[in-house]
C-alpha cells in the first residue's frame, strides 16, 4: 500500500510543479507584453510569490530568454535562491518518504 501512496504522491508533485511552472511562465510573458504596451503590470510581489510556490526555475529561464527584469537583482538572485530552496525541499520530501 505504501508503494501506491508513494507513486500517487510523486504524480501529485509532478503535476503540481508542471501547473505552477506553466502559470509562472504565463505571467512572466504576460508582464513583458504589458510592459511593452504600457499597460498595467503584474506586481513584483506576485511574480516572486509565484516563484516561491514552485515556478522559480521556469520563470528565471523565461526572463533570461525574453530579456525581462534581467537588470533587477531581486529576480536574478531571488529566483535562483527560490529554486535552491525547492530542490532542497523536494530532496527532503523524497528522503523522508
């Protein structure tokens, strides 16, 4: 039974990270488009919170690709630190499981 629970937990974690990553990419690209058009922007707090929820690595890569917020140290240092936190968290979950 624990093997089944484990595979369900792993599936949940994968689906969660996939969905939060897609959302993070979406709001990053959306903020870039809004910036170019001079429209209302997505707040930096929302972007960072989304990264903290698990989208930090895809958001960081997206920002580098589309050249968005690359001069903001808050993102260029903060998002990689959030990624390290998530790697540590995942490792801890799988070690304790």
